[in-house]
């Protein structure tokens, strides 16, 4: 089948609500950058063309997304980067936000003892101390090749010069202005349409203050953000608006280089992010369980028999997340046990292939019911011509984070404090998690679900993937990894594969349209699974590496319309 025919057929098979990305599939021996924004992917690819390596291109893409994808791309948030060099060396950079030093365990509880969700969702009390600038700088300093200024400058120029809005971008920004940005004068000034009214497709967005901040970060380095005029601006505006982040929080912030969490699955090496992300651990634990249950005997990743096992695995894995996981600088997380084959076999033996287990019973003694987690966040994947790879997921937590723009610096602050457990000890069915490992403490990082992943096989790079989507992230990533590592799909088919989510509690599974047919759905319900077919899940921009031809195959996730896989021109 020709590429055009195949692309047309794939388009017809997409889950409902999925739209076509600008350039969903590319292949190149010179490297690929895949992100949710075509402009940002192009900037990353231009850095590869200039002789930059995968880390240079990732840093450039990360800063560019802070301009072109302000709902999640950021310098006011945090995230995780995994790097695998062509020689097989792996490392990760943790630049997750931290709780400000003046934070307390109960700072989000109202007088009635209930969580005040407004405070964690929006405004000046919601942000954690941002980590992105320190994290990207740390990765670049250690592994980048081009000068820092060369990789940050394109984003600064883009913010200053402006860019044309797509239909999706203008709709998303108009929605955010109405919902939250217009509440804050600095945010309305930065993102509102000059002269008023709604933004339209084709309008140009210029972000002069952000351009100035990025320009200074490019020429002066990260200290301008953490101890210079940007830190002063944050301090001053926090004090004026009732926030608790101060200059000393920013001065004290450090990114951390951590060893990745690793596992194996059907002869593949899985390289993931260690705590404070739960993502890598969850993905490896689930793969271990499925391997133990003989995943390969099923006809496809979405065979109803396998879907049942994936749901049962998720119930146990997400239960363990609530029970044990938090910032490793504050609590001991039993990652070695959680990712061991022996523990996975114990869990696999509990699973009945004919009957659903009760998630509530599985959680006896800990009971950590659900909290709402935003679907925002963004992931990008980069591979250069030498086969060096970067998998990066970063976030503001909710779409457009706290909604608060730092006046004069033009960037949006995160609302990541909402990822902590906010009600110590409280265990109820309304959605409060009170388990200890992820309670708020000054200087602590909040637990994340972000799951950037790199897969290798026979000592060679194989797959780079990741996704946004709050707690759905590990399940989305799992779907792509299963497609590649267990069912030998192409990058396109693995990314398009309709996805499922189950997070232990609530005890419901949701499927993307097309994940299972009506007979499969009936089979699962007969086994006792509570299932519903929902909307789209995640945005997994992925790259498959063919070691034999040294070719990177980029697959943008067509669930988001502005996404693009770009190659160096
Ligand atoms: N804020 C989403 C996450 O870190 O998982």
C-alpha cells in the first residue's frame, strides 16, 4: 500500500473526535522532533540541522512550547527529562516543582475542614516553585553541544516577533481567558487581544514580556530566573497578592539528576522516570504483571481478554502508587520491590481471568479515593541522527496552570500544589487522598504521574514516548509500549491504538471509542468490570528507531491538531 493510501486508511480508523495533525509521520536518518506544536517541533528540528544533538533540540523545543503551547508548555512549571545516549548511557533530570518553604500540610483546608479546591486550582497560592529553567539548563550543561544562547534564543525571538494562531490555539486561549486568565490583570494584559474581543484563527500573538524574559534567560542563564529580576518580580507580586512563594524559594530551588528506574519486558529494556514521578514505576510494574500473565498469547493489545487483565493490573498498581509513592527526598519509596518480577508474579497470581476484583477490597487498610487530575501537561520526543534520544514531559498541571501570569515576565505559573495529598489522614469517598507519602511539606516535590519512557532492545534504541493526561498518563504510555514491544506495531499504529484507563479508584474503566467492540464490552461487563466509553485520552508524540537502517520514524499523535513530527531541513 502506498504511504498516501495508508495515511488515508489510518485517518478513517482514528477514534472519534480525533483530528489530523499537520505532519503526523516522518522518517529520517538525521533525527526527528515530535511535539504538540508544529512551530516548536520545527524549532527543535532546526537546532538538529545546525549541528545540535538531541538534548540541544529538546531544550529548544521545551522553550518554544512555553511560547506556542501556553496551556502546558512552560517556564513557570516543571517536569522530567530522560536521556539515552547512543552509547547506551541513560540518565534523567528531575525538575519537578517544590512546595514553597512557607507551605503547610493543611494550607488548602477551609475552616470547615474541607479542601478548598479553588485555592489549589487557581491564583497565587496554587503554584509550586518552578523547575523548568533549572532543569533544562542542567540537562543542557551536562549533555548539550551548542551554546545555551543558541538553543534558547529561537523561543525568545518567537515570543517577541509573534506567531499565527491556529484554530485550535485561538479556541483554547479564548476559553482560558474566559475561564481564568481574565481574572488576573497581568494575565489579561499578556494574553488578551489588544483592543478586546475574541482571538481568531490567523491572528498573531506577540508576547513581548515573555520574549524579554526568555531573551535574558538565553543571554544571562538561569540565575536571572532564580536570583535575578524574574525572582524579584515573582516575590513582589506574590506578596502583593497573598501568595507564599518568595525569593528564597527560588534561590533554593535545585533540579536533580537521578538514576532512571529500569525494567525489562519481553526482551526490551524499559527506561522510566523514578520518583517523585510515579510514571516509570507504574509502567514497569504493569508490564511485569502482563508479562507474567502471558500477554503475547492474545491477538492484539485490545483483545477483551487482555483488556480485562490490563484493568486488573491497573487496580493493583495504582493502589500501590497511593500507598507508597511520594518525593524520595522525604519518604522511602519501595521502587525496587514495586518493579521486581517477583512482586509482579505475586500480584499476577491474584488476578482471576474470569472475574473482576473489587478495587475497594484491594485497598483495604489504605483507602485513598480519587482526586480530579487535569488532562493537561505536554510531552515531546527527540532523536538525533546519532541515535541519542530525549523523552521529556513537563507541565503546569491544569491547562494554563494557576492562570496567573508574572507581570513583566509574561509567563504563567503552575498550579502543581494540587498534586499533593491535601487532607492528612482523611479517607472518604468524595475524592480526598490522605495517604502520608504525598502530604505537603516545605521544599517537597509533589507526586507526579508523568511517564516519559525510552525503550531499548539488544542494546539499541527502540522507542521514545510519553503523554499528558494526569493519572491516565501511565496507561496511555503503556498502550504505545505494548503496541511496539508485544505486538510489533508500527509507530503510527501504536500511537493510534485506542486507549484504556483505570486508576484503581473510582472502580471504573474508560475506553477511547474503538478500543473494544460491543461484544468485547459485553464480555468485560459479564466479568464484572465497570466500563464506559469516553473521549480521547492522551497525546503521545512518539519516535520509533530502526537500528538496522539508523532511521527515526516520528509519529505525532493525531488526537491534537497542531502536533507535528519535524525533521532537519
Ligand atoms: N500534573 C500532572 C502530573 O504531574 O502528573
